[in-house]
């Protein structure tokens, strides 16, 4: 019987990758290299392993889904949204709580947004997953940073040509009023924006597979949030389908303990941890078994 194996690749985007100079492009306006704005240490090597995995295990992979952070410059989690009470800029990696906004330590640049911002922060904190983090502007729609790492794109393009079907692209984060780490749903879904609500289609596509491999960036945030939501919306039996490829993901610098705790918690729930080499062997074995079954 044919097994269906699905690769879910979270945010394999240039802005998250610590790529070498040879991978950079030049800004035609300034003449300077365009640099990733939120590089995750180790992500370039992670993506090279992912690309090699897709290339070498192509015939054993039945589906590939890729999530893409897709932000506007003006976003509640970007510096341009905020200022301090002294009218100063808010630095990236600043955490903003509802209490701090009520105390006017931080205020939205558009003062009319204050009631909506407070409703959002209150809801976010009630959920208990995150407090608002101000990140550097990243994965801005239309920029080089929003694009997919070159090696990964080349590998999945070859897979598309061989299998005569597209890689599914799942965009998240274009609503500027809510953080959207997870591919499954935003941290605080917007009742008026279906794209922030539960992505039932993605869950159904993943659920149809016999095995789901998960990789991408960053393990401390978007991989973590996506996996947690997938686990929350699948049965205990379906958790056994999930495999985290541990050497194809890395944490944001300073969040290494979050990464370690995430892997430990998922393993305790029955999710398997594997290396790219172990997964490569499984994909090749699946391709061979399928070839035999098809005569």
C-alpha cells in the first residue's frame, strides 16, 4: 500500500537566514548589499540540509507545503507602529505589555489606534502564549527578504517539475493588527479577516498524509507555534504522524531555551524527533516501496 509523506516547511525565507555574502543581492538605489533583517544563527545550513533532503528524497515525498511570513511595513509587531512617551523610536526586540501601554510607556503612532491596540494586547495576554514583541521589519511583501532561500527554491522547483504539481504556499501575517506566528491561525484571530482564523484546509491536507515532516525557521517561534496548533487540532493517534527534523530548524538568538523546551514538550506528546539523514533514508525507502507496489 502506498504511503503518503508530506513536508511542511515553515518560513524558509531570506530574512530569517544567515546567508553568506554570495547569496546577497545589491540594492540598486544605495549600491549596498541587501541584508537579512532577522537572521537566525544556523538557518542557512538548515536550509541547505532541507534542500538536499528534497533533492535526494524527492520520489518519496508526495506533497510539500511552505508557509511564508508576509508582512506590511506598518504592523503592530514592527517599530514603525510604535513610539515611546518621549516621542522616541521603539527598538526592535522590545516587549510591550498592555500594562505598559496603559501607563503610556509605549503608544501607537496613530493615537486613534489605542483602543484597538489595548483590546488586542489584553486578548493576547489572556491566551497566555506570548506578549507582544517588536521585531525588526522583516518579510515585507515584495522584498528580497520575503523570498525563499535560493537552495530551497531550486530544490522544490525540481520536485514540482518531476511530480507535475505545485508546492503549496501558505501566506500568513498580512493583517497588521495581529501577530501570526503559526501557519494554522493568528495569535488573536480577527473576526472580520478569515485569513487570520483557523486554516482548516491546511489541517485537512496534513491529516490526509501518513507522515508529516516539519522543518523551518525559527524553532523558537513560528515552527513552535505552528506545531503546537497542529497538535492541538489533531487526535492523539495522528500525533504519531508528526516528525520534527531537528537539524533543519534553529532558534532566534537568545531563545535557545525555548527551542529546547519545545522539542522536549513535543516529544513527550508523542511527536518524533529525527535528523535530516534519518528522514532522507525514510524517503528513499518510501520511494522504493512505492516503485515495487506500482510494478
